C-alpha cells in the first residue's frame, strides 16, 4: 500500500478536486444570477414572461443533468470544461429559480406595499428591501443545492471525460491491480467529496440553528 500513498498521487487527486470546485463554483454563481431572473419572471405580472420562466424551470427540473451535459458537448460542441459549466448552469438555474421564488414569496406582503409607498422603483425595492429579507430563508436551500452540484460533477468523467476528482480517481485506479488498492482509491475520492460537502452541510445546520430556520440538510 505504500506505493499508493505518494505525494504524486495525492497531487494528482487534488488537482482534480480543484477542477471540481472551480466548475461547481462558477456554475453556482452563474445559476444564481439566472435563477434570480427566472424567479422575478415567474412573479411578473407579464403573463408571457411568467410562462417562459415556468416552461424553462419545468423542462430542466424534469430532465436529467446527464442529458444536458452530453447535449451541450456533442450538439452545441463547446470544449469540455465550458460544456460542463454551461450544462450545470442551465440545469441548476431551474432549481435556484424555485428556491429564490420561494424566498421572495416568504417576505410579508406588507414589505412590498411599503416598498411602493416609499417611492422605490421595482429594482431598488428588491435590492434594498425584499432580497435582504428573503435571503435569510433562502441560504440553507441554496447551500443544499450547492452540495448537490458538487456531488453531481462526478458525472463529468463518464459523460465527457473531464478529469475532475472522480475522473482522476478512475485514472489512478488503472495503475493498480490489487482490489484493496482500488477500493482504497474509491474511499479516498469519497473522503474528499465528504469533507467538502459535510463542511457545507455543517454550515447550513449552524445557520439554521442561529436563525431558527426549520429544515434539515444532509450530505
């Protein structure tokens, strides 16, 4: 087992972990922006905007992520990493949109009336009054979705051969023949995922406890 636990192997896996984090982080940030737009469209009085947002969300919430990864890579023909980021962004935006819409709906109606009575524009009102209040209840669900995104990057190796954490683990396994060594690599890859996701999960639980927000988030 000594030849397995080398700095070269750890460095190889850590580089894959870094790529996993980069893809996840960029996708999450972009999907937050698009999800906010979708949430506002669904709450719009314009029936066309509301319908378009609803169609988008329903399409992506009821189709598998793997389908969009392969569609963007093979049909749109973006390079592998941009394909991964694009697929995760358009897919995750649907869930983010619903989370943000739920958070906005949780703000008391009186706050919207106060926003209008004070002469705020819709943009100003949402920026300075509504969003800060909605964010408090949205944070646990947003972090939970971030955990899901990080774990789902493990699809990328089998779909389009991106050498993220799981992909590098699979490559490393090909260098060893012992069943024990192969399962050890599996365990090591799993440990990396667990550490990141469990840390986020603990953050969510502490946040919920601090602000007395109901709900549970698991890894």
